[in-house]
C-alpha cells in the first residue's frame, strides 16, 4: 500500500509531509494523480501539481458512498471556482490556488446540480471561497435554476459586497438560499486593516441588515487575536453580534496556517510556541498575542461562545453548551497545563495531547 498526501498543508510543508507518506503532491493534483498512481511504485518523492485552467474539464466527484440512509439529506459540497485576489494574511487560498479567479461555466455547474438532484440530493453547499466573486455569472446560474425548476436548498460563503446587489439577493431568496456565511472577521477597524480584508464596519452592518430584509440568515465568521485586539475587542465583538441580531456566529482564534503571510510574520518574530498541528484548528492559541496573554485569548474566546448562545436561542444554546463541554473534556490536559504554565510549557513539550 502506498500513501499519497496532498492539500494546503502538504503543499507548504512538503518535506515534513513526506515523512508520513510515500508521495506528496504540491498544489492541484488532478493533472498528475494518474501518473503518480501508475508510475510511482517504490519511489518516495514530492510531485509538483499542475493548475487546472479549464475547470469544466474535471469530472464530477463520485458521491455514491453518500447515498445511503440519512446521509442523502445532508448538505453536499459543490465547488464552482478556484482562486482569490484578496490575499487575507491568515488565509492560504491565494498561495494554493492563485490570485486569479477560475470559474466553472454555468452550464457545467447546472449539469452537476441536475445529476445530484437525480441522485436524491436536495441541499447544497457551494464551497467556493467567495461564491459571488463574479455576481453576473451567479445571476445567470440562479436564473437558469429557476427556468429549469430545479428544487433544492443551498448555502455559500460570500463577502460583504454581496449586499450591494439587490437583484442578486432576490434571486438568492427565490432559489431557496436560506443562509449565507460571511467573513466579517472583526469589528476592530485596525484588525480589518491588518487582515487586509478591504472592508469597513459600515459594510458589515449594511450586509447584516440587508440580508435580513431578504429573509436570508447570516452566519458570521470572526477571527480574534490580531495584534490590534485586546480583551475589550472580544467583549465588544460579542455585544455587536447580539445587537445586530446575527443568526449564528463562529468565533475563531487566529492561528498561523503554513503558507500564509501570518505564518511567515509570526515565525520570523519567534512568536509561534508550538507546531503541534492538531492544535491548529481555530480553537487553540498557538502563538503569543500582542495586547493580551495567550491564556486570556483562549479563555475569552470560549467565553464569547457562551455569551452569544444564550438560553434565548434554546436549540443553539443546548448545542453550543454540548460542543463547549465536549471540547473542554477533550482538551482537559491542554487547558490545565496551559493555565498553569502557558506558552512556555507548550514550547518545551507539544505532544502532551497524544
């Protein structure tokens, strides 16, 4: 048996990945995977992937393993583009897929939608990093969905600019988009600049209110712990989410993904205190913050979840409490040692969770 590893982490940490696999593919694998599988027996190496310029030439993923029991009622992922020009400091998408957008044609996406519907799927997550990057393209896609009377529900990740296009929002609502995931990232203007988000607080407020008018729920992403953030920033973020009546939120701890500008910056400053990759998930502090301690950031983000998901949101309250309890149980050693010795302990011993 041979082990082949790919994806963002393997792309940017190829030599490390090669210690755990026979073959490491850097970048996009579709154009090289057949050769790797057929001609790499007994060879341990790193293979450079080849970017796929025409995404329509890629076959649709085989989802037959999902077509059993209740699995067919879950959201399935459909990717319609690659690349992103925004290059946020904590995101690896630009380094992985490039700054230029590459799009599948509306015709090609519609063919996959019709196939999935015929297979019994009715809920889709368009997993593009910015689904509405080309708004006119998405209008054509959604209009054709209406014309063909395709019946499904969907969600996607978008930027705040989507709220400026009334025609697009109405098409989204008519095609059963009931939730959009929006990368707000911060309510701190200085943090937005550091993250290179190219958006302002007025954009965030307008986006939330505008989507609510179209009866589209908003799931807001927030990344806490920049060099401009302090304890008050986290507390104000929770109050902002409550006051704007966001439907759901995700509070993540900033973490330096290999391949990002943030990783390079914090590495050069000697502020990353563990490279235990199992902790790099947005729920653990792995670097020294600037305006608050590592333990303060860890505890305040956990507290933010509890403060937002109160008893007034009963189902979400129960789910959030269950997730928090499960996380604390799984990370009991982490929290105990972290509270006792902080990052100094982690820098000396990073495998205590194993």
